[in-house]
C-alpha cells in the first residue's frame, strides 16, 4: 500500500506539477498577451498622438497662412484707400486751380467789360460834347446869317 499511496502521491504531485506548469504557461501567455495589448495600445495611442500633433501642426500652418493672407488683404485695402485719398486730394487741388483760373478769367472779363463800358460811356460823352459844340456852332452861324442886315443909306 505504501507503494500505491506513493504512486498515487507521485501521480498527484506529477499532476499538480503539470497543472502548475500549465498555469505558469497560461500566466506567461496571458502576460505576453497583456504586454502585446499594452504595446498595441501604446502604439495606437502614439499613432493617435502623432495624428493629433500632425493635425494641430497643419491647423497652425493654416491659421498662419490665413493670418498672413488677411494681413496682405488689410495692407492692400489700406493702400487702395490711401491711393483713393491721394487721388481725391490731387483732384481737389486740380479743381481748386481750375476754379481759381476761371475766377481770375471771369474777373479779367468783368474788368475788360467794365473798361469797355467806361470807354463807351466816355466816347458817348465825347460824342455828345462834340454834338453840343456842333449845335452851338451851328446856332451861332445860323444867328449870324439870320441877323438882318442894316440897309445902307
């Protein structure tokens, strides 16, 4: 019986050793699987972070490009406004010069007209004076010729 019990004991020990070995193998397999899972998860996390970082970088580049374009448009708009203001100021200056030249020309025309009117008035006055002098001279001549001559005795 001892032999049988030793054999049973040995068989139980062998079975227990086999079970322990299987459990160790299972633990090792599960540990490897868990480690692979962690590695896969780390790789996925790292890939996600890389994708997110790449997207952030692209968004920053897009923001910077849009900011640059907006700044260029603002500068272009300011230049167009400054050019329009400059053109308007040039036009105002030209119009002021034109108005001044027209005013000067109008004043000269008015002075010339006033001078002409004065000259005509003077000429009319002179003509009237000449006519009056002619009338006086003709009257005197007429009076001389109308004076009865005294008959000679």
